[in-house]
């Protein structure tokens, strides 16, 4: 019942964020907010669960809302079709969330989410870079301070250190060294 009633926000519903949304809904979550400004592109078909040849050009969040409601019509789905930045980050905090999953690819937004969630005591899970990494057994959940081989995580580690955050900043990252091409 606790899981079912949790209120979750997912920012970035492409590759990783899309699979997170799918998993959350199939796990019984019934309150979710999806944030993404992008439309589905043909290049998304090989890596994003929402991308189909029949919905190319459509809004990712609108297509996900349809998909979610076709899985479970009881889900309360809110969508925010905006590119989040420092000027509109407050849009994400107009209601209370139990968890925020940061699957966006914008460094300033990642930093702002860490700061705002820390300040508001909201559980945050930040997804770091997975580019040029293939071994799924190397994907780990850890504090940002315990990451390696990830330039995105390195920049966030520095930010967390510079800002003197004491709480853990939970992230998903890979311990695999990137494949050299």
C-alpha cells in the first residue's frame, strides 16, 4: 500500500527514465509525474521503451501517459512538457513527492535537483552516465561520493563537496571503465 500510494516524479523519460517509469507502473505506483520536453524520434526506437514506428514525432510524456493508463487506468498521471532549467525548476516542486528520479542529461538541472531535494528533504535518485559501457553487472546504486569512471558523476561529486552536502546523494552509475573507440 505504501508503494502504491507513493508520489513519484521522473524527469527525463527517454532511455533510462522510460524504463524506470515502466517498472514503477508495473510495480503498482499510482501517482506519477512525468517531465520531458522532447518528442519521439526515429533514432529512439532502438533504446527507448516508448518509441514505436507508429508514434514518431509525438510527445514522449503524452505517449507515456497513454501507455500508463492502458497498463493501469487507476494511475494519476501528471505531465510537464517543459525543458527544465534554473528559471523554471520550481515547476517540479509545486507538489510534494516521496521520490524524484533524475534521468535528465542537463548538468545544471541535476545540480539544482540535488540542492532542492536536499533543502526540501525529498528522496532523490540521480542517474549518471552509461555511455560506452556495456556490462549490466557493473551498474550500482551508491552515494555519489563512491562513484568512479563516470565524468558526469565526477562533476556532481565536486558539486556535492563544494556545497558541503552532508546527506547521501543516491545515484545509479556504472563501475565499468568506458570502452575506448
